[in-house]
C-alpha cells in the first residue's frame, strides 16, 4: 500500500505449494485467519496436521478450537524459527518480490484484486523447480498415492520427496474425495504487505 499496512493470511498445501485459501485484512486479528482456514476446510476437507507460526491470531482459542473440534493435529513453529515453516515463508518472499513491491496499491480493494490475480498466476501458471517445473495446480491435482482416512502418516519425508510426474489429470479438475488433503501437512501464515 502506498500508505498503511495490510495483512494477508494464506493456507498452503505443503506438498504442492498450492495456496488453498487466503484473506486480506487491515487489522491483525484472528478473524481473517479463521475465515481462510474455514474456507480451506470447506473446499478441501480435513488435513491430518495443521502447521502455523506462534502469532497471536493462530494461538487464539477461536482459531485453535476450529482445528481441535475437527480432530486436526496442531503443529506450531518455534518462536522466531522461520525454518519450521519454510514453504510459507518462501511464498511470502515470492509474493512480495513478484507482486507487492512492484505496486503501490491505492486501496484495499485494489490490493485484494491484484493479489487475487497474482495468486491465480502463482497456482496455475508459475512453474516451481521443487515441483519438477510443474505449477502448484498441476502438482496438487495430479494423481498421487492417497493415504486412506484414519491411517496415520508415518513418513514425514514425503514432504521433501521429488514429485512424481502428472498422470493425466488436467488442471482445474476437482477431486471428489477429501483424502487428497490428508497426505500432507498444511500451513498457515500471515504476511504484511
């Protein structure tokens, strides 16, 4: 913003680096973070693990109660430890250098619209080296081995494994099962624009 600050909360699928839901706010309360998480849960189902930093918006009872009531394990980063949430921190850097720092938004509405367009680009058209030059949408919607509901994840290394090539699922197709999201840890963070 040319004047003032905006706060962005994003929910990311760690495996695909895909932003599942996001919200923009002029205050750093828990409400906009809760809205983003509720949207991600509504659209993509329940993950096994939810990771965030220790910001007051993520440690609030209102925020953690949503995760606890849905039986989602909560993982929080160590205080000041950016490495614990490196995927989201890397996304904030990318967003700032490829979008936010290049523009001086005149209004919240302009920022919301421009960031929304960038997130469509980020998810749908921006290839990632870590995803074998695929976009987050291609990696997310590709057929991957699924963990059956109720089976615990015992292989945390799956997050750092080289992605398998897409098996023919076109971008934009929506999977009918919530089990896709169960393979990975999901992270939430908020960044200042």
